C-alpha cells in the first residue's frame, strides 16, 4: 500500500517538474530491529519514482559498512540526498509530517546546485579555515 496518496503524489510531481539536474537518494536501512526503516525506505522509493531526475539506492547498514562509513552514516534509518557531488545532506529517522517538506526542499536545492544562501553568507562561510560539522534538528515540539 503506497504511503503517498494521489493528491500528495500529484503535488510533488508538479514541484519536481522544475528539477534541473539529477539527484540521488540513498537510503540506509536494516530490516531487523529498526523502527521505521521499512517505512522510510518505501517513502524514499515512492518519492524517487516521481521524477526521471531522481535515482534511488538502498544499502544495508550492517552488511554495507564501508558504504555507510564513506557517507558518514552512523545511525538508521538514514537518507542521503546528493547530486553530482555530496553536499553533506543527511536525514535520520522517517521524514513524515513536518519533516516531509525538508526532503522535498533538499531535493530541489540539490537539483539546482544552489543552497539559497545570501551572497553575504556565502562570502562569510568561504572564510572558514577549518571544516565545520553542523547538525540541524527538526521537531514540531
């Protein structure tokens, strides 16, 4: 049974008509003892099926350890959204409810190869001398 109903699917397809460049959605899962792994994989697969610009790959967190390590995945369910390069976008947990829009917006930004940051912000970020690890946590509460 699909997770996305016809109305949502139609709205997302309309948004995705504007995708400019290919985007890869990579899902890390584990079938045993992982809450929401199956649902996250299904949701990402359904999203990827809504545009020819999207591709979808699934890896097992346990058996594909090297792939997980190379993409800095340390927990599941995990989703990587990347284009011709890795922009560091990682989503952990099932992106349902409010987080669903985060997935769509991330796909759109990666497809544009543009962050949407103001030129002043980009200039300031270019002055950083050391790598920066930034995590954003999203919750409705």
